[in-house]
C-alpha cells in the first residue's frame, strides 16, 4: 500500500468526524437521516417568525452545548461557534478513542485547526444592535466582539484542546466548509502539521439574516416546509435556510497507521476557482464550476470515469442548479454519474455545507450507497439525480462540490479507506 499519492505527496486520511445537523447530531444519525430522504424543514422555533414572509427552516433541534462547555461558556458563546466547537470536539474524541494508542501522537505545536463560517455570530450581532438601539451604548454586551468573530470557532477549539499549531479561519460564504477541509489537507501534505481538525459552522437562522435572504429572493416560498427544498426539481424556487457544523480530523496515512487509528476515508483532491462574474449569480454555463472540478480531479490524479457519485451543491435555486448541472454535464457527460444533493434533507447550511457534505460523500464512497435527493419528482436538467430511495454503487471516490456567493468555487474528491486498511463499520 503506497503512502504517497500520484503526485508523490503524503496521502491524507480522515480519522475523526463530527457533525451537528438538522438531520442528526452524530455521524450515524446524520447518515440515516440522509438515507431516509425526509426533509428536516419545519416552522422556526429559534425566534418569532410571525411577521416574516418565510417562517420555516432546518434547525438543529434539541442542541445542548452544556455537556461540552458548561453553562457559563454556553451563555457567552454564539450558537455558530458552539455548533462548530462541539462538532470538532466529537471529531477529535473519535480520532483519539478509535486508535489503539489512545492518543493523537503529535506535539501541541504540530496540531492545526482550520475552522470557517460564512458570517460568524450573526444572531448575537443582530441582538446587540437591537440592544444598542433600544437601551443605548452602555448596554451593549462586552462579549459581543468575541461572540461575533468569524474566527471564534477556530480560537475556541485551540483553547479547549491546547493546540498551538497553525490556526486559520476561512470565510468564503457557501464554499467555506470545503475550503477549510482543502486547506487543512494542504497543511498536512506540506508537513506543516501532523494532525489538523478542519470544517465549517453556521447559525444564520436569525431574524435579520432570514429577512435579508428572503428579500433578495433566495429562499423558497413553498407553503409546505417539508416540500420546499427540492434540488434539481423542475419546481424548485429557492433554498431552505439551515444551520449546523461539520468537522474532520486529518493526518497522513503513515501517521494514522503508526498510532493504530481507525480510518474513515481519504481526501484525494482539492480544487478552487472563482467565476469573477457576479456577486451572487453563477456563470450560466457553469464554466467556473467545471474548471474547479477539473482542478480537483487533477489534484487527485483521477479521471471523471473514476468518480462513483457526486454530492452536488444543489441548493434548490433555479439558476444555481441549472448552472451546476451544466458544469457536471461538461465534466462527466450527460447523465454519466449518479448525483445527489443532501440539501433536500438538511437545507442549506451556508458555511457548514461543504464540510457536512464532504462527510456525506465520504460515507457514501465507503459504503457504496448514494442518499436520495429529497422532494425530487421531475428533473429538467441533463444529470442523473438519485431520488426516491438510496442507490447502491460500487465503493469508489466521490466528488463533493460547493459554490458560493462571490463566485467562489470549491471541490473535494474524497474516497473510502485505502485498500488494505480496515475502516470504521459505524
């Protein structure tokens, strides 16, 4: 079993995964939620949405951070950072406990973190602006700055675990989670860290944020919440806002084997491009997305025919889904590869989407199973979208795509555990 990839770089594997999503707060619950094909969209409970034109979304129900951080820190930390911190804690715990050594076998300064968010602590910021307007500047919380910072999650992970190595925060809107995993992969490949925990988080189910997305016409107005997120369906009319977090622990294959770690999968390739076209709209022909996918495949040393399935960005907006379908058809050929979008179940997790979906793609690659796209009844696009029930495939590398406002494109190629390595059966 070679320890280097086709470009003679160290192979990067995943030894821990943690998620907090509307479909489940453990990796296995999340996976089963995706396989069910049942949307998590429901009327909002996080605030009073009675005056809003859109009053539903995909919340992480019954999320309780106190067992992780205690009541005081839970009160002084924004929900976005709490979702990210707890997901990262789960991933680190798994990477440690599912190893025969019971340890990460790396010095603190060789442990790195890449944690991103699209907007950071937006709910705290919204609440404190109201506090300022109603009660004056002396009533603004002294915790506002650390609670709203986009880099808060990255900082808190380091503080809780004492990791003093490279520490980065990524903010590329909906591509954030994928970029975080890609940049974490680069840190490991380049020998800048032995272990990296990386991913994305978001908690933008907040009043002003939701009103803004609704005003720009991005959110679905479907009167039936559970039918509103319908990626690649002819009746798609906008996305459903979600929240959540996804994190993975990365290390070289050699390092993982030396400490007897359980290997869940492998990061094979990473690509990123920019449309340089429009602040919110993609290129109609998907050229920027297609270029990004080509970069990721080249980085992995793979051909399109090597990909077993695609976990698409698939937001359920008319323009994005059409542009992405064009990109996939350009790269793979029309209807040449099974495609799914987990946003039919989870809604759009914004900065967390790329990381959570990379976990889903890796699980599908390892288990040879593609989750169905919720609410798909008729696809009007030139791609083979899995719908109705999960589809069995041969275990193979998978592509996970993320495309963002600002024209940011990111793509990850992920694979099952390397041949000859026993992966997790969970």
